């Protein structure tokens, strides 16, 4: 049974008027992925769904990525095939429109798994990815307002603890995007993000860490969202897939993974989406919101919500 699920990030959507736009964004993305999935490829489906999310400036990935402490964009992305365990990822990449597509090329064109920073940019240029500026006016304005808040309180030091910063200024935690699909033969997972507002230059979250924020094997795939350091420390995406191997379905495994995150790091930290190799979808969160949408065989329209 074919199935695909996407997320637009976990956290709190503070402006109620944004919720319909976010739901429409994940709905459009899952439909883009579903069209590819019906042609038979979970890999193409995941890439297309994530690209749709990256191209929508309401989400924190690709166009509309948040800015670092020094006003730049450093994006992360990863994609993984469950059947072969092939994986590709980029971290701290800039100047490209769709980091998920560069991550796929890392998987397909090299023997490596992860390329970072300038090396990732050079690789993208060699493969014909054009120069692109993902910074939007809205994100630049948000960055300026947030920096002003911190300057007024004398808190511009880059070594301030990230979890302390998020507690005091929850607006720094912005959404990651991701997709997981099953085409009847294999599960594929992909994730993309601009990271956390005002992150230290060079900071890498869970998104490009295979097993941390992105993972797929022969039984399940997962894409995580939230505070990346939590997912890395728990190897959360891999842990969720392990729960499926132990006999859980995708929904039960998603809930177990989030329970694990809450147990060790508290609420308001993580969200996850999953698909297992039986075509079941799963999603769970310990935050107020996590936008999601999914389609499975037998459904005429996607289910979407926050």
C-alpha cells in the first residue's frame, strides 16, 4: 500500500491567521509527492514533496530559511533510502534553492554521506545548481526585530545556551520540513531546514544527521522536527524505526519516540512523522502544533492539520 506523509515543523504557531496557510502548504506538498508516488517512486515522491515545502516561504527551509546570528542562511538537508541504506546530506549550505536535491545528488553521485559548508556549495555548483538567495524580506525583518530584543537586554553573545534562548525567546525555534513515503517496495525519508534563528555560525542540527533527524530502513522511515540537539542525543529517527522492528506500527512508534524525547528533555521539544513498510503512517508531537498532511491508497483527498 502506497503512503506518504509530510510535516511543516513542530512548535507553536503564534499568529492564528498563519494556520490556514500552513495547512494549505503541507497539503500542496503532499499532493506533489503523491503524484510522484503514483508513478511508482518513493524517492521521487519525497524529493518533490520536500521541494514544494522548500519553495514555500512560510516554512523554514529553502526559500524563507531563518538567519544565523551574523545574518546569513545556513541550510541542512538529508534523504535516505530504506531498501539500500543509501543516504545523502548537506549541512551549512547556502546559495541554492533546494538543498534536498543537492542531498540526493550527494547520495547518488558520490561515495560520501555528508558534505558541509563551502564543500557542499562547490559540489552543487559543479552539478549545475544555480546561485540563489533564499533570504526573504519577512525573515530579514524578523531577524532584525529579534536581534534588537537581544541587544536591548545585552544578550548578543553567541555562546548563550540554545535551550535558554528558546525558553526566553520562543520565536527563535522555527519549523523544519520533511517527508516519508512508501511505494510498495521501499521506504524513503527526507528532511530540510534553515535551522534555528540566531544559531551560532556553523551550528548543525539533527536534519542532516542520519539516524538523528532523518532515517529509513527496510521496515520504516522517519523525519523529525523540533530542537535538533534532542533528536541527535536520542538518535530519535533511528530509535523510532527500531520501535517498528520490535513490532510497533508507525503510529505507535511515533508516539513512543516522542515519549522518549519528553522523558529526557521535557515537553515542547520534538515532533516526528513516520511511514512503515506496511503502508501505515504515524505522527506525534509534544509541542502545541505540528503541521502535517498524508495520503494513502484508498484516500481521495489528503488529511491535513496542525
